[in-house]
C-alpha cells in the first residue's frame, strides 16, 4: 500500500485533517456513511471487519507507532460498532426516534473514546497500530453494549 493511499485511508478520505476535533469529525462522518449500511446487519458486520483490517494496515503504515490526530479510521470502526445494535435499520424507514438512537450511539462512543475507561485506556497506552485501532474498537463495543441495554430497558 503506497504511503499516500495509507494516509487517505487512515484519515478516512481526509476527514481526519479537519482543523478542529478531527476525532469527532471522523466519528460523525462514520455515522453518516454507516447509516445506509444499517439496512442489513451483514453489510454492517462486513464493513466493520473490512474497516478494521484495512484500517489496521493503513494505520501501521501511516502512524510510525504514534496516534496522530488525523488518523480517524479507528474512530470509523469504533463508531460502526457502536451503531451495530441498531441494525437492521433501513434508511427508507428512518424515524425521528431512530435518529435519537443514532445520536446516543455517537455520544456514547465519543464519551468512551475521550475518557478512555478501563480497557480503552489500556489499548490507548500502546504505541502501535493495535493500540490505535484497539482503543476505539473497545470504546465502540462498550457503547454498543450500553446502547443495547438502554434500548432493552426503554
């Protein structure tokens, strides 16, 4: 994978180069791109797997072991994991309540990504592609579990 291509992937098409809050911008871009994938859970699952695998390799090539702010492909994988409990959610049947669930998935993911509780922090302290991708994947799983619990109780 050529260096410019790894940067393009790691920055999720350049969204990571946002001048302010690139992680939040990348997470929001992932939310927008992920909504159509929610129509079929298998598409979402495949997207998460491909994003994680390709993102890991791009991050490995682009990072030099440092979690640069512009690397947001990890936020994409994590955000899609946070959204996964909402699948299947067809775009044509999207309601206001669904938008609120999506915003809650976004808020929970960002909360765990920023505060780095428990295993999220453990991955964050690693200085390699596993750590860069791993902290957001764990944050996404935690957000998805909490979202599932809240939906179950609601």
